C-alpha cells in the first residue's frame, strides 16, 4: 500500500511539473511574440545594409527601419529599381532626415571576391550597425531535382549561400572594430521541416544559412555582435505568388511580417518571428513526419502541375 501511495505521489508530482513547464512555455511565447519591447536599434549604428532590398521582405524592412530614423544602404542588381526605392524612402521619411545609399551588384553573377570588394567600398566611412541578408532565389514553381536547369541551380547556390557568406565577411570587420552590431540572415522554415520535396535545392541552401548563422553567432557574441537567423514560413512576396492558391490561409502579408521581424532583432539567434508561423511550426513538428511528408508532397505536386500547365499555355501562345 505504501508503495502504491508513493507511486501516486510521484506520478502526481511529475504531472504537475509537466503542466507547469507547458504553462511556462506558453506564457513565455505570449511575452516574446506580443509583449517584449523592441530593442533600440540605433545603438548598433546609424546605417542598415539590406540585400535584396527593392522587393518583398527586403523592401518592407527598408521602409520600416527608415521610419525609425535609420539610414539605409540598399543592395541590388537593378540600378533603376534601387534609385526608385531610394527616392521613395527619402521622400516618405524626409522629416526623419533619413539618408540612403545604393550599391549595385549582381549577387548571382559576381564572384565572391567581387561581392566583398563592392560591399566594402560601398560602406566605407559609414557607421553600419545592422546587416540584413535578405536576397534569395527560389524555384519559379515546384519541380523534381533533375528538372532544375543548370543556370537556376548555379544562381540559387550563389545567391542563397555564397552571397550571404561574402557580404557578411565584408561587413563583420567594421562591427568588430567598434565591438557592436547585429546581423540578420533571412532563412526559411524549409530548413526545419521534415522535408520539402520538389523544393530540394532551396531547402538545402536555407539549411546552410541556418547552420552558418548558428556557428558565427557563437563565434562573435563575445564581441558584442548579435547574429540571428529568422526562419519565416509563407510571406506574401513575388517569390511565393505561386503558393498562394495552395496555402492561402498560411500566407502572411509582408507588412505584418516586417513588424514582427524587427521586434526580434538582437534577441534569440534562431527565431520564427511571426506568431502564426510559430503556431504552424508547432503543428508541423508535433505531427508524425510521415504525415507531414505526405501532405507536403501532395501540395508541392499540385503546385508543379499548375506551373507546368502555365508553361505549356505560354509556349502555345508564343507558337500561335
């Protein structure tokens, strides 16, 4: 009888601690997602450099950071789009006396050394406090690995991995010199899910960004540099336009994501900034891998078929 009572007490204590642990995690999630204050980003420096800054998440972040009085270095390959974005920022935030500067470099075509030299020359003399590596390439639509053409493969490897590495290498010395700074690498939840079939190369390159970020975070946190990898799910950009029909309820507007993204800068080294993405991730990781893989493959197969039909229609129109 005493043994039975001891077992009941032990089981009750274990259950109590499990409930407390779950409750603590939930309360902390509420705090970091909705209540935790944004850090004073100006403490890092007066300039922010953003790659892929003329579209999507990069452009949204540029405007949001400019609204906080930070000067923006825009990095992109299209001079006219860079100038248009730069002009729009200056006109909108003229009262904040925001300055902008453009760096023209094609991250898919330039060599690593050329990328580093271009960035170093472009930011010379600037108090760069934050780097956001946002530029990225994905498939036009889902496809098997053998269907990825050589040019797309080379461009994706260069932009998603090499460019992030070389831009970071160019900016780090200035941060080390003043012993402060923040680097945000925009990854993807594709690097954390069980698998992302028919987007294999994209998921693999984003896994590189996550590991790269985790390692340099440990190397440089002792020097006052906060390095973070953000792993969003579906954000409504040009890159994800073909996914909207397949996962409309999972798509988050860019404006909402950018606000959440900025609130996380300087905190955890790996994060999923937007609350809905966090909930989606919880469900994905709680479900059996086999089920997640089957659903993902079914969704991606549908995207592939629609993409192929669109290509066929385009070819037919051209032949007509």
